[in-house]
C-alpha cells in the first residue's frame, strides 16, 4: 500500500521507437502513421523487374482522389431535382467560375479512370497476379470494379439529359426480369412507378456516398497487396534481397513518370476533345415523351451491354450480363496452370490476346443497333467470352507445355539475358 502511495509516473520527453525526430517524432510516437507510411511505402521492398504496367495502381489512386475533389466541388452547385438538374448543370458550365473545367475534368476523369482500370485488370490477368497467394487481393479488386461501375452509372444519370434519363429507364427496368421480386426492386430503385425526381435523388445520394466506400475497399486492397507483395512480369516469388529494391526512390520516380504521361493524354482530352467519350443527346434536356433512336450507356459499360442484348430472352440477358462480371470472382480457380506469367505460356498467351480483341469487339457492337451483323458479332463475342474462362483456361492449363522459367527474378536482370538460365539448361538436358 505504501509503495502504491509513493508511486509517481515518470515523465519523459524522449521519443521511443520512432524513426523521426522533433515534432514529427513526438506525433509519430503517439500515432504511428508516419512510420507506417515510411515502412509500407518508402522502404517497402518490391521486385526489381516491375515495368510501367505496375504504375497503374498509383495512377488509379490519383484519379480516385481527383474524382472525389471535383465531385465535391460540382455537388455544391448541382440541384438533384428533376425540374432543375439539367438547368443546374448548364449553370455550372456557364456561370460558375471555372465550372466548365470542373465538369470536363470530372467526366473525362471517369473515362480515364476506367481506361486505367481495364489496363490494370488485363495486366493482372496476363501476368497471373490473381493466383495463389493473392486470391483475396484479386477478389477485393473485382469488388472495387463492380462498385466503380455502379457509381459511374449513377453519375451518368445526374445531368438529366436524354441519354441519362432513358439509360436509367432501360438499365433499371432490367431488374423487372427477376422472378417474384423484380417489380419490387424496380419500384424501390425508382422510388415510384417511373424514373422521376425520387430516382434522381436516390442516385445522387448513392453517387455521393459510394466513392468513399470505394476508398475503404481500396485500403483493404492495399493491405492484401502488402501481405505478400507485388507480383512481377516473370511471375515467380522473391528468393532474397537480390531480387528486390526499395519502393522509394526507384519506383516512386517510375510511377511519377508514368503518371505524367497518363496526365498528358488526359489534359489533351479535356482541352481539345472533352465530349469525345460522351453522347451528344445528353446535351438535350430529358423528355419522357421522346425516346432517342438508339439508347446506349457510357462506353466503359458497352461490352456488358452487348452481352445483355445478345440474348433474345430478357432474364437470360440479365443473367449473362451479371455473370460476365461475377465469373471474374472465380478466375483464380479456373486457371489450372502452375505458371503465373503468360510470358512463359505460349498457347495461353495467344488466347489472352483473342480475349482482348473479343472485349474490344463487344464494346464496339454494344454501341451499334442490336440488329444484323452487329447482333451476330455480339453473340459470337459473348460465346467466346464465357468459353475463354470456362473451357480455355482450365484445359490449356492442363495441356500446355510452358517455356523454361528463370531461377530468380534477378537472373535475367543481372545477366541481361546473355547467359541461359539454370532452368533452361536443365530443360535442354531433359
């Protein structure tokens, strides 16, 4: 008891455990966010063979932040009212200081965001970044992709132009094909019996909130990434310190260069052809009594729209459209090959590029009328899309004879490819 009475807490100004000094060290010792950033992003060891395709992660982070900032700025002037929404967008374009720039930045950023995402996904598919032990990271990435599409679709509705209104009408009406609960879902989405003011309010609220949900899921994506580290073009695991370099300054400089090139193309789009990826009908105010000749969503949804229209049955089209996205969730278990990177898979590599061409073709026919040759191409493209994942990947994985793989990541880097690898020598003997 006497000892407890005589006890006095020791006061010290020393910073314990923090790599920083001064005020920064004092804060970091009590809230270790600075050391976490240093360890996880500056000192973080990454494979030394990463190329510029690995810059798209940082590019996407910058795009997401910029979209949120420009979206918040636009939201201060936008009126989510069916009678005033179109007028408020014109007000932003004409009367708000730099309002035209804010809107063009936001709408073109959305398009470039999807360009970077599609490149990011196809890069992961080519180099096998979805394989063990990175399955959870891939699954979280597909969740982000799905949330992005939902957010982008709702944002497309907000200008309340002709294509916004009728796009919302057509896409939301698809849920009515679901047996038993379909009509209830559509009524809930609309907030009534047609696309109207309630629909616009709901879409505006969700479009405002979902980006912050995406930020949270992106953080989980990064946590999963740092659990096992980045994949690499060779597709083999890190064998030691000779295979890695610190993320900073080696890849911070590389990412900044990649970002500067990406932003150069983005700036050219904003200032020289800002409406190239939009639809001219969206500059006509929404009119429920006048149906556009051809209703299409934004370009980044066109491949899935083509799959939807390729099926004559409404319910079948809806099932296939959502299946085209959800099949990506089981991709790690459909690929039976033990080799990650397509660099060493000569047969699969050819099928991969066929898939890329197939998706591009689906995007093109999705923008065309669902008739004649376009309908035939959509059906052929849809069939191959699903065959690629369900048949090609499992079968090729079992039957394919892969090329010799280097013994380590550093081997082709340090030798410059002059000497054959140990793996190649062994293979030659066999």
